[in-house]
C-alpha cells in the first residue's frame, strides 16, 4: 500500500507527495512528513493505493500497470 497527497488547483487535483510502499502488512504506519505548497488550494485529498505488480492487469490504452485505489478522503 501507498498514499498520495493531492491539492486542488484551478479545478483539478495535482499530486504533491507520495508515501513509500508498504508490503505484507494490513496496518501500515508511514509516519512521514511532507511540506506542501498550497498555492491558494482549498482541498487536500488523500488517496490510498494497492501497488499492482501483475503484468496481466496492464492498462489497454498505454500498456502501463494500473494500481488499485483502496480508499480516499478529502
């Protein structure tokens, strides 16, 4: 699992930080600090992903592996 931190900018969310990936645990504890430039943003969005290493799950459009979103908060 890993998380990304996104802020809104002119109606779109922009990724500003990403945690390290935790493997083989159901209770990851990142304990990481990030300094994020808000630039007038109103919202912070946190997305939690499951890292996908299975090559059978390639995105059909650009042949990239797509990680699975597990949760989000704003």
